[in-house]
C-alpha cells in the first residue's frame, strides 16, 4: 500500500455542523437526583455529551466533571453547572434531562426533539 | 485461477481509538484487521469493508460504488473525536488473487472473506490474468457475495450471505437492534442461495450454478 501521500495529502473535510446556542431543561426529579450526586459541592459540572455508537448511531454521555478539555458552552440551571460540547450542540439543543424511577431501565433519560429515532434502551438515538 | 483488479477505494483513518470507533459503527467485532459491514439504522448495508490495521493508521477498503456513502457514514460520527480521514484510492490499486506466491513490493496483503486481496502502489506492475467471468464463477463456487451483485444498499447483511460478519455477542452498533431481532425471531426474510443454471433473477451467474437472493421458504 502506498501511503506516502497520506502525510502530504489533505484530509477529507468533515463538515462540522453549526454550533447552536443550546437551551435545555432538567425535570424536578432529575434535579433531585442530581442534588444527591453533586452533594453540596456545586463547583462540579454535569457534562452532557454525545458519543458515536449505539444502535442508532449516537449515544448520550452524562458525566460529573470538574472541568473538561472539550470546547463547551456552560449553562447554569437552578444552581447546576451544565457543560455542552460545541461539537455536538446541534444534537442537544432543546433536550430535557429526566430521571425515570424504575428497577429496570431506570436512571437519567434524555428526551430529545432532534432525535428521529431512538433504540429500545433509550441511550442511543439518530 | 489468477489475479484481477477490483474496483475498490482505499481510505486511511488516523487518530485515536480507531478500531473502537469502527467497531461502534459496524456489524463485526473489530479488534484488528478483519472484514466488517457498515449498516444504517434500518440495518441496510452501506458497504462491506476490509479493515486493515497498520502501525499508525487503519485502512478501510470497500467498493467504489459505495465510497461516498461510507465517507458520509463515518464522518458524521466523528463528532469531536481525533480522527482524520484520507482518500488514497488514486495512489493505490486493489487486487484479488488466488496466487499465494505472488509478491509485490510495498503490497499489503489481507485475507478477506472473498479471499486474498492485495493493495499495491499504483505504479506496481501486476499481471491481471483473471477475467471478471472467472472471478464471478469463483465466487459462485465458493458462495461469496460481492458488492454490486448480492451486496447492495437495499438489503441487510443476513439476507445476502454476510451473516458471519454480524457478530452475535458484540455491543451496540448502528442497525444492531434490527439484526438481533431478525436472528432471535428467525425472521431474516431472504437468504442467499446457490442454484443450478439456468437461474431466474440471478445476482451472479457462474458456469454451472448461480447465486440468487430469495425469500426464505417456510
């Protein structure tokens, strides 16, 4: 295989979607559960990200972080710092973060108006 | 038999966690060099690709018919991951060969489900001594589906003989739910068969037998 051209050739341009100024909501139940997770320390932030993969192509990724190296926009919702990466802001604008109290399949859920479909477990969307 | 040039593209991926990335968007378990299938959310084929792991990059080799679809499928899922895609199709040729002793400088040899393929620099001189009809007959005899014939974009991998590339136990990937459901309920709808000639609606015609995708008879 001739890969001599790899370093000198131009990478295929991956069209980056336009960065959207995100608005999102957190339900009362989700706030209650986040309060338990954060404790009194509100310096940490909830990072709401999207990863490639899952049955439908994209997977939600929720993490509690101090900071992140990702280029993010920061929202403060009822005292909670929420970070949304600009690279995936177009996929996350308008979402509602909910918490479902069930023994099986329970936990944080994201209701996403941008999703045309989602997989059965609710973690993946397209 | 012999050697024939294939109408294939060669993409190079560089960056972090490349195999994991490909694993997450294709049907086979991708832990190294292998053959896998990109499917869309409806489990329809985008392309079957050869994954070739090299020291500092991963090459993807598939059929030119579907190159744009594959680039679109991959690039829309890069998001903010450190992954770059290069198209080196114009500086390489892809051959299928049954000649195990054939050696070419700077060739990459890969064992695919269709057999041995070689990716060589464009200026390498290789004697093509297999006609397309012979390649088709080889595929019919060995029950091997191929792009543009059995492997087309309106069909799912189980229906065109690519079931062995749909890993039964791996985690989620695009189209997985549908393929798992088809398997668990025994409802894949169609299957690839080899029949004695003459065969109506054959996808590949061989000398004595042909391949056809037909509805499963219950």
